[in-house]
C-alpha cells in the first residue's frame, strides 16, 4: 500500500526568517549610528525595514535584545570581512597594513561603521549587557591584532620595543582615539589622514621604515586602473 508522506510546510522558511533577522539588525545598526542606542526603537526599525512592529517584536522580543543582536551582527561581519582579507597578504606585515586600513575603510563607510561603534561605546558605559557584548567584540578584534603581530615578530619582519599584547593595546587605543577625532572633524582629520597617521605610528612602533611599510604593500596590490 502506497503511503503519501505529507511534508510540513511553512509560510516562512527558516532561510527567509534568517534573512529577515539580518535585514532588521542591519537597519538597526544604521539607526544606532545616526540616532544612538536610545533612538533604536521598534518603530524606527519598522519604518526603516517596512516590517511590522509585531514582526520585529516576534523575532527579538525586547528592544534590548534587538540592540544586543545588532552588536553581535556587526562584530561577526567585521571579523568575517577581516578573515577574508587575511588570506590576501603574503606575509604578516602586509596583513598588518591591511588590518590598519580595514580599521578605517571596510565594506561599510567610515561614518557608518564608526558612527555605530562610538554610539555603542557610549551606551556601554551605562548598560552592563551592552558593555559585555562590546567587550566580547573588542576581544575578538584585539585577538586578530595579537595573532598577526606575533606572526610578524616570529618571522623577524618587525622589531618592536613592546611585546605583541602591549603593542596591540597601543594600536587599538590610537585607532579608537583617531576614529573619534575623525568622526567629529577634530583637527581637520579625515579617513585618509587617519590611515596615514596610523601607518606612521605603526611603522615607528614596528621598528621598520614607513616607506617600506606602505610602498611594499601597495606594490603588491593589483592595479585598479
């Protein structure tokens, strides 16, 4: 006797749900960058995405969960982007060059990326849950620097005064400070000036010539003209 097996069907597949969730947190990140964490309401996200408030609440339950999911989304996106870039460098110095450039110019524009993180950093000061998520994000970000610095030191490509852990802390402090200055237009900074300043600082701390640090990497990149 032939039996027909009825498959369960859903109006919305798991793939579609994942796509909707990603669309929601991507728009939420943009809202946070422009209006801050407090401005990231269900209503604002609904207006940006076209999804109903009820649907957004169904996926994230509370505004806090939405904010935390957005921080996690942006963290994962940044780490994945760097991992893709990592394989393009032929040695650790080229990877460090790319990593510093990525801190300024990634897939998102400088204003989008740093507008988001500056607002989240500010909110983390007052919210323990956000602070915990930001700390995890920074640990992942710092870990990439430490790993690459250790590779460069072990390959005898750089000769820093500090060890990899201390040097990573210095680099991240300079990146964050310059990003805040650049985002707010202080000292007439721009993303391009920020990259150049990072290159000068890094080359000095690495104990290598800045021209070699910049020119060698640029000469290995494919021409875009």
